[in-house]
C-alpha cells in the first residue's frame, strides 16, 4: 500500500478531504522522523513502536577484491509491531 492509497482509505473512512488527510499523514511521518532523529522512540499502543537499533562495528569481506573492511558502529531506524498487531496478521 502506498502513501496515496493510505490517504484515499482514510479520506473515505472519515469523510475528510484528501488534501487535509495528506497534510496530516505528512505531518505524522515528519514527527516520527524528527523524534527518531533526536533519539526518542515513538510508541503507538496496539500498533507498534518506531525505535532506533544500534548496530555494532563489524568486519565485512569484499569477495571480488579479496579485501576486508570495517563497517563502523551506526544506528538505524526500525519498526517493532505490537503483539496485537502481529496476532491479527498471523491469523
């Protein structure tokens, strides 16, 4: 499902104009990105959590060049679904 499809579904379900729904969806996504950029997780009860995962430094190998390189430690955004959400998808 794309962002445009989400906007269409929410507009149909709520009766709100698509332009307003798109503004809200964009603002939500921007809020999540800003919060994660500051190092703060976002918890949505019954849906899931947007969190920052820390990846430790590791050695990687380039097989074609036969070289080893070091990938530095870094943080990546991740989504962890709530148990209720997982249960509804599993069926």
